C-alpha cells in the first residue's frame, strides 16, 4: 500500500496527511480530491455491523478504513474489509463484530489530497444517498516568503451560510530534532496569523512573522483543510493537503514526528505503534522494540509506506500481553547511517482510570459521595486517600461493583463518602472538594493517579 499517512492527531480522533514537495509551478494550480461519495449504508445483526460506502474514484486513488485505533486496507478479508467494482463506481465494505466507537473511510488521490469520510456510528440502520455528489479541489499560492494563500472550491459550490469551515496547521521543528504539529488558531498574535474568507470558494491566508521563521528554521510545512458537516450516516467530509514551504529544500533532509505516548493497556487491547518522518525523500522507517525489529505475524499487522515527502511505519499488536511490553523506537537508515528518534514509546500493561465515568453522585452540606472507576485484570484493587480525611490512611469504601469487560479484564466501580470541612477559617479547595490520591493495582502492574471532583 502506498501513500498511507497515519497522523494522529488530533488528540481525540485520527488525522491523515499526504503531500508532495511544493514547487513554484504548483502555485495556483488546482488539485483534485479524486473521489466523490455516492451512498453509504449501515446494517446490524446482533453484534455484527456492516458499513458500506459507494464511491466514484479516479485511477490510482488509494482507500483505507479507520476503525477505532486500527487502520485497515480496503481489501483485507482477514479484518473484514472488501471491495466490489461496479459499472462506474466502487463499493467498499467493512464487517465488524462489535459496534465501533469511531469509523472513517479515507481516500488518497493521485493529486495528493486526503479525503476523510467520518461515519456516525450511532446512526440507525439504513442508507444515505447523495444525489449530487460532492467533489472538491485544493489550490495554493505563495504571496511572499512570509505570506501564503490556500483555497478550496467544490461542486456543488460551497454555500457561506452552511457550517463548513477551513483550517490551517503547521508542521515545524522548534527543538531541531522532532517535528510538532500545531493548529493555527484565527487569533491575532505576533507569531503567525490566519484569516479565512467564506464565499463560494474557501480561502485562508497565513502570515508568518520574521521571529517565527527564524525560530522554526528552514524546515517548515503548512497544511490546509476543509471540513464539510453533513446529515445522515456520513456526518462529515474532511479534505487535507500539505505543502513544503521551506526556503531551502535540502534533498534527503528529514525529521521524525513527535511520538504519541500510549495510555495504560489491558490484556487483549489492540496496540497501535506509529512512526512517522517528514522531509524530502525520507528513508523507510521501521518500528523496533528494545532495539529489535518487528515482523508480520498472525497477531501483528504492519503497514509501511514512503512518498517523496513522508515515511511511515504502522505496527498494530492485535492482542496486548506481557510479551509486548517494552520501549519502542522509530529507526531509519540512510547512506549507511542509522537514525533513531530521540523519543521512545513505552508500552506497559497496568490498570487504567476511566476519567469519563468518575463523578460526584450526591452532595450534602457536610459530605459528598463520589465514584471512581478503574479497569484492569481480574482481581484489580483500588485504594484512595485524602489529606482532608482524618484518622484513616485510606478512605473507607461505601460500595463496590465489579463488571466483566473481557475474558481477562474487569471494571471496578468504587464509591467513597467524603466528609467536607466547612470551617470557613480553614477553607481551601482540597478541604471542600474531594481530592483523591489513588493506587490501582492488578497482576500486571500499578497505576497511581490523583483526581479532583469539581461540583
């Protein structure tokens, strides 16, 4: 598979980008997204879910599925994906056992535009048809060494009254070793400004200050994106393109992207490890564990790819176990020299806190009842203390509930009743609001954390 770029991002969801090296001849040239959606369909039978998307795609367009943390090729029968070529369109199918939280379908055009179709996984069964399929093109114009214009035009034309929006992000190296991605907010500041125009064509203008250009050095890439919200099974379409705007474009110069650290893992979890580098003809990358390479197997899924600006290695362990613990690094070789990312990704099995389920259950004048939820291997234990609690090292447990979540793991819900200190002469937040310092431990490891229950 080629041109597959697995760029996280975006903290709560996935981001993808591909690109070629910008040249002066590209200014004001329009680039095609290479695909348009005809219909999407969802059917459910028990725990089995089938998602389908019918696309009109150009030759050389590549497609992949994203399912929660997993990236899957469009024709990987082992993982439930397949495609059917129709008379003028292609039908892509994803079959999965349990309803996923996040599903998206991505196409990579020959003109280097990435299009992401985000599914609404809570949508009822049925089909969403697009009688007037959306197609979009991207363009770029260099105004000066510090000012750049980005454009998107679509058919049917964009309506400025609708909820679409355009954004610009920056890939820059401020630490000289690691590339970081930052979204540029449309807030005036002395470093970088972005302004947008909402007409039938979307436009964004970026102006970089001399201080910013000096700080990031001569290694700078800008990304433009257009998001179009929709109603129905497909809830949005996102278009992206990246441009190398470095003044001096040194061939073979590259840098590793900032690594995203793993959250605590439970046995049986799917574990993705992702390595990326951006530059000009970057070398292939491989993922190593404790300085040893990783090979494809029945329990390990691997995708690698290189473009003239991007290099990626994506390794997914389909079942987390103690054997996969270790320090993972991104390694590349070029001209007989080995390059290792200065950041390691540590993988450890241990309990995890469910921040989203921790809450205040009941609050009275002088006491509060709170719930803490952790997940871990069977037999996981939780102990919490509070500095405002006198006479006890650990808070007494009011109630405790255990729920099986897999063959190996369980969820532990624990409630504590916390006595408030309402003496106004001694008031502080830690006395009035429950502030817990906790230890969760199971057979695989130990997790320590602190949590404040704001009311």
